[in-house]
């Protein structure tokens, strides 16, 4: 049951709606003054307290600004400033100079009550106080000594975003932190030693190599962890049958792949190849890789989903845009979350979105869905992403929304990700040559050509995809 927090002339209002109303600013639709707009006109436009009438006075007695008040007469921003000043005090009654950018970014957040709630969590102030008092170095390595790691990662992102700490590859750093902690839970010392070699000299080295040219991303981080977990499971299974890695037989491998789930068997394959190449396991034969393809939805289902995205306004704007990028342009989630505002442009009345080169046009009415969402992106009201250029900013500073979060949201809406994307790319390849589609949608040309052949396209002899070295006839002898 929702309990009324305030009683305004047009009825009761709950605490959540009241707080949001007090955090809404802009130009009043009646008097035109730029101020807090807690009221609504009959047409849904914002009204200031004077023009709305009877809403009360929300001016802070300390700073003189209108806003949501945490205490009687004191606004949330003043309360947030007081609490953060006390937490970041370096012991001399002042804020540690290196932490002033963090202080200013948090105090400037558009929704101060979110900052107050964050500081009220028991594990947050100790992290900030350890940095303020110099108990740990104000470095990435210093932060890694604090706990809990999720809260530390959040603080690290804030410090990077405000320029206090240098940028790092976030997922690479998280893997480097996770690896020794995970290895400590491996009880068999020989298994732990072997897994340490595999994790450090194979997986971590590869991740660092990738990080030199670009971010490793969530998927590579999770795949590396999965390889280690499945390697540990294989070694435990081998030990349960009375063998160490040097005594492993072909029967042991065959038993593992026959009994383990397909994902577990594939996860251990990277470890087994490495172990065989480095003579930790006898030279045995791994079973052939079994690849499974998610069956695409029918094109009728795809069209019905597109129609639903257009007509069902109860779907959150962010979910509508992401679903359209999947259903219309076959974009994977890992690529979608990297899109920025700079990837959206207008050529006259035509909306373009850069997925590859050249940008692809977005037809109406879907262009309006994207432009409306871009003007009201979520997660911009706190200190994490106030100036973010990401099209889908997340709740962590400088980070986009997590692909897993999107995947779960789409599942709840009944929108299949991979199955819909498979159908979308096939339909697109039936309408244009594979090289053209590949460049516009940022697909690999060979992969696009293979999918086109599977879909039965008639563009297989398109000139740009031919590799024949035959000299064309010129009419000369």
C-alpha cells in the first residue's frame, strides 16, 4: 500500500512522486521563470509553486535555493554537502585536496537524495575515510586493498571520472583482483599451482594484450573466469577418479566431455589445449567442437515485435531503442552499449545512426523513438554520469549499462536477443549484398557472406565479394 506523504490541492502524493516533483527544474509554462517545477498544468506542462498555487514554499533557509528538503527548512544538497565534508575530512578540518574533485562532483549531482542514501550505507563512509586520512595510497593498487570490492569498484569509477585517478581498463583490473582471491579457494596445492600458471601466463597475458588496443569488455572477463572454473572442475573430476594431470587418459577426457554440460566441456577446452601444449597433460585428442546455432524467430514474429515496440508505450524508452537496434539492425548487445551521442546525426530530416560506415538511416516512426530517448537518457542525475556522452549510460561512472542487465530486461519483455538478431541479419542480407550490409552494420565480411549463403541470398556473385584473380577481357589480343 502506498502511503501519502503530502497533500496538495489536486490530491495526495506519495513520497517518491513528491521527491521527484521537487527535483524537477525548468521554465514554468505560465510565468516562464527558470526554477523548480513541482506542479503540472492540465496539459502536463511544468508549473512553479506560485503558478501551481497551494504547493508550499521549498526554499532552503541556508542556501536560498528551491529543492527537496531533507530536514525542515534545509535542502538535500546542503545536507549532502555537510555529510560529505565530514567524511572527507583529512583530520585537519578540511577536505583532502586530492579528493576535492570527487567532493565537487558528488555535491553537484542533480538528485542529492541519491547521494545521501549512498553515504548512509555502512560500508561506503569507511572507504572514503580511508582515502581521506591516507590510510591507503590514493592509487588503484591502494584501493584494491579495501573491501567490499563492489563498493570499492564504484568509488574507483568515480575517482577516474573526476580525474583524480588515471583511467584503466576496468574489466582487466577486476580480473586481476579476482584471480588471486579465487585461487585461494582451490584446496589442492598442485591444482592451485597449475591453475595459477594457466590464469597468469595464458589468460591474463591474452587479456593484457587485447587491452593494449582497446577495452577487453565484460564478455572476455567472464569467459576467462569461466575457463578457470571449468578447468578447476575438470581437475577435481580427474582427482576423484584417482589420477593427477600427468596420468590423464583419453578415456578420462571422453568421460568428461560426455558427462559434463556442453558449456562446461567447451569452457575446459581452452585449459586442456594449453595443458597439452605445455606438457602438463599427455598428448591426447580433444573431441570435435560441437557448435549450436540458436534458431531464428520467424520474420512474422520479428515484424510483430517491431509493431509492439512501436505501439506499446508502457515499454521503457531505453528498452524500446535497444530492441529496435536488435530487430532492425541485428546489433549485438556488446556493441549497442558502446554507442555514443556522436553516433546519432541528422542529414536534413533524416536520422542517421553510425553502426559501421557509412551510417544507416533510421525510418520513421522509429527515428522519433530514438531522438526522444536521446533527449531524456537515464542515469544522469547522480555523480556517476552527469556529462556522459554514452547513449546508454549506466549507474557506474564512465560505464555504459551492463549487457547482462539489458539481456534480463529484454527477457522479461519476451524479446529474444540472439534469436531475433539472427533473423534480422538474414532478412537484411536478403535485401542487399553481404559486403554492403557488413560495412554498414559493422559485421565481418566473411561472416556476413556465410550467413547470406545460409539464408539463400541471390547476391553471392556480387562483385565486391568476389576474389577471382582472372584478368577481365578488354578486347585487346
